[in-house]
């Protein structure tokens, strides 16, 4: 707990800390604290209402499952048809380079250029030299 909270929650320390404040300043502090408390109460009640609504929805869904004769085990089983995963097609290779070690480097021409291609371009070669037709 930091020093401010220790002072705020301890009666004598708080009294010593505010002894130089005027009554008007103390009343302003009280108003600010009340506003903080009201805001916190409102947020807490909203949170409780949302939780209650969630529990009601869960109970409603459980009743629907029960009326349909479906159990949680049925939902968790593999008998339920899973949506098929769409597999995208790979992009065609536009450029290919075989280095001195016989390793083939391919590039679709999209994204960052691989280092082996950029090194070859620095040596004076043209990108079309590596084109795959």
C-alpha cells in the first residue's frame, strides 16, 4: 500500500495531513469523494446487471438444449460437423535462383525480396534473369 493510502485510511494520520486545510477545502474534498463513490456504485451495479443478464441467457440456452434433448457431451463430441477450413491457393513462383551450393531459392515476387536475389541484383544481374516462365 502506498503512503497516500496509508494516510487516507488511518484516522490520526489523515487528521494530521488535513489540519492546514480550511473547512471549505475539506468540504470540496468530501464532494469529490462522494462523486467517486457514486460513480463506483453505478459501475458496480451495471456490472452486476450484466452478470445477471448473462446468467439468464445461460439458463435460457440450457433450457433450449434440454427441450431439444441435447446434452453438453453431445456438443463436445466429435459427432458435430466442424466447418471446413478453406485452404487458400499458393501464389505461383515468379523467380527462381540456384546458388553455388545447389540450393534453390524461390520467390513469388510479393513481399520483401529475399537476400539472395537482392545480392544478385547488386552484382549487376537483372530480375528478369531469374524469371520462371
